[in-house]
């Protein structure tokens, strides 16, 4: 039998990490992209390189990749003999997150 406390913790952390990444994507598209669009090509390249260097840190990596692990795990924990609404929501979130985040790297 699954430990109820651990399940609750995983569901909570999964929801929190998904919200943090969604907030990052939203803030980036609403504030950083318009600002970058006003730069010359050389300035744009320099700014993007600086952003890429800054975002590569343990906190971002744990949140970004942790969500990849936690969402499917949450779906699995939510499955109770038959699919529930919670299971389908976490499964859909996992698929949307993984495909939406990594698809651009695989399509070339």
C-alpha cells in the first residue's frame, strides 16, 4: 500500500514545481521577449547568452527536470485501480509539459 504522506508530498511538490515553471515561462514571454525584441542582433545575441548562462543553476535544474519526474509519478500515485479525474489531470499535465518543453529540441 502506498504511503499517504508521501503521496500527498509528491502531489504538492509536483503542483508547486509545475506552477513555478509555468510562472517562469509566462514572465519570460511577457517581459523578457518584448525587451529582447527591441535590441539589435548583436545585443540580442549577447543578452541571450547571458540569460542562458544565468539560468543554468541547480535550483532551476531541480525545478525544471524535477517536474518531468514528478508529474508522471503524481499520475501514477493518483491511479487507484481505475482512472480517476485526478489521474487524468496529472497525466495530461505530464504529457503537455514534456511535449511542450522538449518537442522543439526533437523536431530540429
